[in-house]
C-alpha cells in the first residue's frame, strides 16, 4: 500500500477517535447541565410546596439540596432523624420530589409516626416507582400504621425494608401476607380473612391480561371454536407520549411483579407466634428474598418449625437471623425425677400397659397437672410416634392441642428420647392428672407425663431440627450461607443434628463432585447458643471457621474475576 494512502487512513482513524471523544464530552456536559437544572427546580418546588402546606421547609432536606447543587450530584436518599414531623411535612416532600426519579431511599430514625403520616408515605411510595429502600426505625409504628403501610408494598419497587424497634405486634400477619402473591395463598384459609377476600388491582390486571392472552392463543389455534363469553383483551399498559408522572408511576406499578423484596429486617418488633404461617408463606413464595432478620422477637417453637419447613422450598435466601426468639426446649429432668423413657402425650395407653405388667396406678384425685406412675424397672419402653410434617411446611394436626393446666412442665427428656417413644399407634383416652402419693422407690422408675405446651414445644423443635438437617446437608436447591440461632435453647440433640449436617456439607464441598458442580450449595455458617454442650459447641466452632474461610475465599475469587472482566471491557 502506498505511504500516502496509509497516512490518509491513519488520519481518518485518528479523527474518528477524536470525534467520538468530543461527542462523549458534549453528552456528559449536557447531562451535567440537565442535572443542575433539575436540582435547582427541585429545591424551588419543595420550598414552595412547604409554604403551600403552611410548614417551614425541613432544614436537613434544604441543606442536602444546597450541597447537591454545589456538587452537581444527584440526591439518592433522604434521611430524617429525631425529628417531629406532621403529615403536611410529608405531603410537601412527596409532592416536591414527585417527579425526581433519582431518589431511591427513604430513612426515618426516631420520627414518631401516626396513621395520617403513614398514609401520606404510602401514597408517596405508590407514586414513586424508583423508591427501592425504605427504613423506619424506632418510630412508634403500631398495628394500624402497619396495615396502612402494607397496602403500598405490593407491586412497588421496594427491595429493602427495615422496620426495627417498632411495636408492630398484631399488624405483622397483614404486612407479611401483603407481600405474598394471591396465587400462592390458596392453601391457607386465614389469608382470605387477612385480606378481606380481595385481590390487589395490579394482580387483577395481570390475571385479566393472562386470561386474554390464553383466549387469543386458543382462538388462533382453533378458529372454529367460539368462546362462551366474550373476553376483552387487556394488554400490559405502555407509556404514551406526554404522560404525566402519576400515570407513568401507575403504569410501572401495574406491570411490576407482586414483590421485589430482597431484604427484610424486623428486629424487636413484637413478631409473635401468630405470624409463623404468614412468614413461612412469604419465604416460600418470594424467591427474590436474600436476607431476613427477625431477631429479638417471640416466634416460638411452632413458628420456628414452620419457618424451617419453608426454607426447604426457598432457593434464594442467603442470610437468616432468628436469634432471641423464645425458642426453647424444656429443661432435662433432675436426678431425683430421672425419666429414662421420656415424654408420652397419651398417658391412658401407658397406664393400661403398666397395669398389665404388674405396675400400680395411684387413685385419681380432683386436682393436679401430671400423672406419676410407678412401674417395674424391667418394663419395655413405651413411645409416642410423631408423624412427619407435610412437605409444604404446613402445621401438623397430630400435635396435641393446648392444655388448660397452668402447672410448670416437669419430667421432660431430650429430643432423641422423644423420638424413641411410641404408644403402639392406637388412639386412647388420657388418664386424668394424678399426683404421686409417694416418692420414687428403688424398685420402680417414675414416669411423669405432661400434656401441655412444653411437650408441644419439644415436638415442634424436633420437627424444626429435621427440616434444618435436610436444608444444611442438601447439595443443591439452597443458597443459605448464614443462620443465626443464638440466644435460643434448642437442646443438645438439635445441636448434634446441625453439626452432623454441617459435616455432611463440608464433606461434599471438599469432594470432587462439588468442585465439578460449580458450587450449587454454598458453605454455610450456623451460630448456636453458648449453652450447648462444650464438646459439641467446640466442634461446631471449628466447622464454622472452615466454612467462613471458604466463603471469604470464594468472595475474593469472584471479586477478582469481576475486576478482570471490567478491565477487559474497558480495554475493548
């Protein structure tokens, strides 16, 4: 190729690069100018709206806008702390920031809220589809406020919700079920009552669109078949020219998924046992959820069992904190009342067996809370079988009903002893509570059978331990990496089951099968109470350290790969 032609091509190539660079610089300058204009307009609009509602502009917000104008930077978050606001203040904020799409986070710390303020906040979230993070901490958010807030969560853009240190209490079931798609709640009869039997408008819209699409597809496949009733197709809404911010927000809400929640934090929010079923339904249905923190509540043994059952149907949850949730295994019996057999739920069969074996059943007085039965030491063990829980994590109808007695539980043994008990599989009538007239003798053992909340808690924890063992030893279908169960008394049997499951996961992770599978099941760290037997606790700490080191190693490798990928893209 002649030198003149080469020089001409080089000049053309060089000029092309300069033109692209100049074009990019002009685009960035135009964006900066548009951002600055939007910030100045936002500041003016907010102050005018505050005056319109007869309120002074919030100083923190004004200073944040002034700093953004100076730096020519967006305002992605508004954080209000220890402020006494009125509904008019939130109205001014919501109307002033209505068309500002860069705002994605709202935080309220120790800002007392009432129903009117939460109603304004709910309307703001509905009209702002880019709002992704909502944090309301220690703001006296009660059940009525929570019910109002629940109305705006379906089909919103909220991915992170923090409600720590609020007395939500009885408002939790409604809030949790607002996040569950209606299609996933058909098996739970309580959901219709919580929702009043209604379906949110976006879900109704999506159902109508799906039905119209199915009808159109059927008509196209078989044009000779006419439908019994005419179906009016309703396609997903699209953006029109000249649309207002309100219409754009409504369009985005109607076409959005029911829930995008990825993180939920609810520390010390009076979450009780009645929220166990809605919480389990939320975990099963929301496959985008990655982090859940409900520490410092009162979930109890039954709610914990339902939660563990729901974990088996979730493949995205990475972190679960259930610390300090009043999950307790009843204490082991004392040496004076040692019980080698354990707890039996139906004492009638046991009494009949004892009479047949030469044992004695004391006369039944009118009072008492337990039946103390003497029997020869050579008597074969009796047992009560605990039916397996349903695969969907639902409740077990064979768990005994609540007892009317208020006496404290006594004579309860470990979970392994409970699992060894049977009553020959035949239903019997319970012997009325009978206190022992005499103390234990050397020739007989004492069996104390309590049909109360303690026995039920023992059974629920046994079910939870079985679910946890299945989740922690799984090689696929789970993303769990952190499970915090501290400040709960789960017993040595549960700790042993967790330890054995973690050892199984460790063996799989170090095997060649795990290396070739791409790490479907990640390493997982489980924190248990320090009250666990020292030998078990020490082994658990050792396995946790190994798992934590592997997690850090994988994260470093992923960051390194991501950095190399970014460098290659920049080079190209």
